[in-house]
C-alpha cells in the first residue's frame, strides 16, 4: 500500500494518543516502516537515529532476534495462561522471581499489568485497600508533584499534573494534591541542592498539615520527572522526601516507568538513590517496548497488610492479561540482554550523550542541559540571563520536532520548550555524535 493512501486511512480512522485531533488531520501521520539498533526508517526510506527510543521504551534497541525467538517460543508452547485465581505460567513466575531478586530492599512481590498507566492505577487501588485493611479508611488523599506524569487512566490521571490531561475531562480530582516540582533551573528558591530539598520538605509538611495528617494515604514521585520536561531533582531529594513520608506514616510510591531498566544507569533509579519505596511502578523498558507489560513492585510489609486484611476473600483487582506469558518471556530475555552488556554500553553512551549535550550550552537558544545516564533534557530560552522561555506560538514544539526529523533525528519536543532525549542503550559512539550534530543543526535552523 502506498504511503499516501495510508495517510488518508489514518486521517479517516485512527485516533492518536495525546494528539491534537484537528491538527493531526491537517498534518498527516508519519509512518515508520522498520528499525534496527538505534535507527528507524520511515515509509519513504528516510533513516533517523531514534533519540527517544520510541516513547522512552525501546531501551534494548530494535531488531534483537533473541527477543523475537523468546516470544515465538512462548507463543508456540503456551500463548496464554491466566494469572487469575490460583493459575499461572512458568514465564510469569520466573520473571517475578528474577525481578524481586534485583529490586531494592524488600520489594519482593510483583503484580503485572499491561503498561504504566494501569500499574499506577493498580497502586492507587492497593493503597486504598492497605489503609482499609489497617482500619484507617479515612486516609484517602494523595499527594504528587507539579509537572509530574503518572499516566492517563481515569483515576491515575489525577496524579498527573500536566494541564492537557485534566482540561475538558471534567472528572473530580479533589482527592489529589500537588507540591511544587524540585526543578533546579526554575525554582523560586534558586538552584542550590540543599535549599531545594529543604523547600520541598517544608512544602510537603505544610501540605500534609493542610490536608490533615490522618487523611493522607500516599505520596507519588518520579525519580526524574519525564514528561514534565526531564526535570532532574538534586541527588538526595527523593531520599529526604521518602524519609519524611515514612516519618509521617504515609506510603511512598516511586514511579519508575521511565527511569527503570537502565535508563538512568542502573536497573532502577531508586537503587542509585539508596531508597526502598513501599511500591514501585515500571513498564516501558521492562519489555523494551517489544510487547506491552508493566508491573507493580510491592514491599513485603504492604503485601502482608493486604493479604491479612483480605483473609480468605479474593482481592478483587485483576486484568485478563495480567502476567501474560508472552510478555513475561520477552521481559526475561530483555533482562538477559541488559545484564549481558546493554547496561554497560548504556552507561558509556550516557556519558558521551551528556558531554555532547553539554557542548551545546554555547548555542544562543540553550538555557539548560540536564540528565542522568541515557535520559536528558535541553531547555530552550530566548534570553539566557533572564531564562526567558520560548514563546510557544512563535516556536511550536511540533516545528522543532519536524526539523529534527528532516535532519535524521527523532527527539521529543515538549511544549514547555524542552527537547527530550532517551536513546536506546545500544547506541554506538557514532549514533550519539549524530544526535548531537543533528540537534545543533536543528537549533541553528530554529534561530
Ligand atoms: N508513569 C510515568 C512516569 C510515565 O512516564 C508514563 C508514560 O510515559 C506512565 C506512567 C504511563 O505509562 P503508559 O503510557 O505505559 O500507560
């Protein structure tokens, strides 16, 4: 089928996630045809370095035959087994055990989902169940962070703090509360790490007091805020916040949907920050995007409260495709690849990526460069001294994205004027260098 007719079919039938529907109808779809390593090829044969690993998910890179084989083997042998009731598959059981083995602290219990949104959603249900089981059902208020993203499920979208995910949906989110982001580049208290941490602790304490200390159920944080513009809190921030939550008797949930599986260096960013959350959500890199899967890691302590609270009754939370054996088989193979050299390569490539992006600081449009490992953001400004944000109307993110695309680079251009980078961990030096060169060219064309 010709690309043009595909574009017409897309226009007529396919609703795209997080797109301007009318804008998309005018613009038309860009169709990807194939991919290998860190390179994707579109329907017209144009080759690009995928600086965003799909949607920060193809951490292993494209075209791993061993992953295809693992999926095919599982499909031939047992394409489906429910995890409901007392049933299960070998792949899911082995995956749970392998992940528990690598998780921080006592996060020994795994609940599998289809992606990140339903993983977050599951934690919200588990948090409620936990407090009911503990005889404190009034703890039904949740706190998260401005500029945070926790998916777009009906309930979980309440924790998300990006305007597009609330505007027009009309749902009551009066159970969720926000504290300011620990955003070093644009923080009213300045860029000093200790001052930012102190300010966050004060605002969280004040928020808990305002809501009522016996009403707060849980606090949610991404170790690095992804969709909010790759905001990197100071090292030690998340530990200080986790400690305060525990001091106040509030559950602490880490959302590692982006940061998990080598994105910031180690398998989990929480390990790097030396913290053990009460629950931790993952998705994306879990299967490297080859098939859908997410997971909730639950601590022994939280699990025991829920299990004892339920007694012999069923805990009524489940999906037909929880712990899907094909996804589990893929995740097991992906884990082998991470530990067989990809994490190491990602570490090296991340150092080169950050050094390359730092070299862009001399560009008149670059106000800030930040990141960790293979996760980075470049914030664009029109005046460096005043940190004047790019006017969205004059320089729409879509135009920067299009220019980068034409220059052979896939990046994310966030509406707040931040370029996002999350390349596959398999990137070669040449591919990292191409990401930097093509970014500079794109910025020159944007001046
Ligand atoms: N949580 C975080 C931190 C995310 O970045 C995302 C997606 O980008 C989600 C949750 C939702 O995951 P999914 O898109 O797989 O539903």
